[in-house]
């Protein structure tokens, strides 16, 4: 059984190390300097409506989830900025359990919707977990 524990500043070093480990593997194949990973995690925890969670099985941290509450006209939504699971625990249901636990946690705060963006390769995972493609298009501009 996986449960969520709210993150604080003391989680930054471990979360950053795990981020470096996860992103080193496919499909990302990115070599993250630890200092930049720490800055990324710190930024996730720094906002007024930011929330971070350690994903825990028994007493072992197996991943992290970071996001923020977005206040809208009629309700509030939660935007997932990042979710990652240690490679030793991937493809064992941890990501799905984390999303289910997040759903339960957010319902306590009257959050109506979870939003995120995903790599095309990951879309089927999120669809399997009840997400659907929205009417929004993810766009970017290279600088």
C-alpha cells in the first residue's frame, strides 16, 4: 500500500538525487547536475499554493509528486508539475497508486480536477488512470 506524506525542505536533497536517477534512464536520457535538480525541487515547493508529496511504501520513499493548486472561477484544480518513481519501483503500480492517493487527498480540499502534461510515450499510462485529453493544446516557443 502506498501513501502520501507532505514534503518539506528536508526532502529536497533526496528528491533531487532521485530525480537525477530517474531522468538518466529512457525515455529521457538526461544527465541532470544535482545542483540544478535541487533548484527544480526547491522551485516546486516555493509557491503559496505548491504541494509536494513523498510516495511511501512501508517506510521506503519510492518517488515524489509535486504540483500546485490553481484557483479558477468556479473551482480549484491541481496541476501536477512532476511525478517520478524510483526505477526499482517502476512498473509495479506505484504511479497508479500515487495518483489514486492524490485523488483522495485533493478531494479533502475540494479540488475538482487534476491537470498535467505528459510525453506522448506516457499518455497511455495517464489514460489508464482515468485521465483524458483536454481541449487545450500544449504549446512552446524556443528562445
